[in-house]
C-alpha cells in the first residue's frame, strides 16, 4: 500500500506554533459562540439598594417592569456583598481590589478591568455619571448635583483614561456615536439611593427609552441592574438584559456581578478580569 506524506513549509509551521502560543482561546474567532451575538453597543445602568421583590411587579416602576417583560429577566441574581462601592468594583473589574467600604480608596489600581480590556483590544468605553462636575473629575462628592464617586469605579484605575470619565450630559443623542460599552450612573436622587422608585423609573424612561427603542433596530443592548439590595433579601437584586439578540425569558440560572462581567467579556472575546474567570456567562442569547 502506498504511504502518503505531507510536508508543511517551515514558515507555515512557525505561524501555527506562534498562534497556539500567543492567541488566547477566548480571542479565537468562532471558538466562542457568544461572539456571534456581539452587540454593536451595550449600555449598563446601575441602580441602588433595592431587592428583587421591591422592584419586579412594582406599579411605581412601569418602565422598568416593561423591560423585565421584554428582555431576559434574571430571577436568581445576586450582588456580591455590602456596601455599595465593592459591588461596583466587582462588576467592573471582577474584584473589590481590597475595598470594603464606601470611602474613597487610598490608592489607585492598575488591575485588569472591563474598560482597559476593551480599549486594549480595539473597542471603546465610557462611563457617564449624572452630576459629574466635569470630565475626568476625581473628587468624592458633588453635593449640589448628587454625584458620588463611590458609584464610579473606573475613576480608581490608572489604566483607564480620564477622558472616559464623563458627565451624563455628554451621553450622545446620536446613539451610533456611543462607545462599544458604556455605564450610566444616575445621581443619588435618580438611582433609588435617595429618591423614590417612581422618580428613578421616570428618570430612566426619560433618558434611556430612546436608546432602548433605537437598540432594537441597531443590534445593541441595555443592561439594567442594581448594586445591592437593602439588606433584607440575601442580596437578591433585579437585573435584565434587553436587545434584539436577547431572548425574552425569565432566567433561573444563578448569577451575580461576575456573571455579567463574564458575559460581556465573552461577547467581545476579552480576557477575564478577576473572579469572572470562575463564573459562567449568561445563557440568554438567540444565536
């Protein structure tokens, strides 16, 4: 029987070895099924200090509840701890970075985080905080506007440019000009921290309903979540993902802030930051 032999050119063999050594598995095109559902834009809105049972089904929050009905509503979703600031850091970087309270951290961080990874891999990021006095502001509070740095995790990282730290007044009216991923942080009156459920719902509808409608026709997504509960319900919080690539469903999969971070990282083929590496992405996408 004749034996067949194949010779691989040295240059090609070298290329294959190089690729296997340096091409991270979650970067490889086609290997991660979530990348097939990759949104053009994701906007993440974070609300404050309310449990799942306080929001879902609440008649004072009709816009939020419409989102829960239209999108993938997470019915078994949890914050990672108390108080607020460590939860924001967990969602943004997969770690509290050693922060355990709401005080301004004594040092800045260089650890992996969602913004730095997006920028490093050719995507874009911005954080829009209502009441932020000016772009790049790193003060603790603005009492006149209701801005609180403890709800703004990216300001603590030296590998995130100050130009990505923006007031909500900079949120583009032309949604096609949004960065790949952005966070929206309402002020203390509009995020349920100090204001009512109705005030938060009205603010969200007034400021984000246009984006929600636009996203349906432009391959984009909204994530609405909370930092923590009110210490009354084992830290179970409402969260919903809404967009044309997302199934309309109630999700029973147990999840937390790390799960959201891992899902976004998988959608864009990013390395995993902190504890997101040990988490599972959400199974909510149509393709």
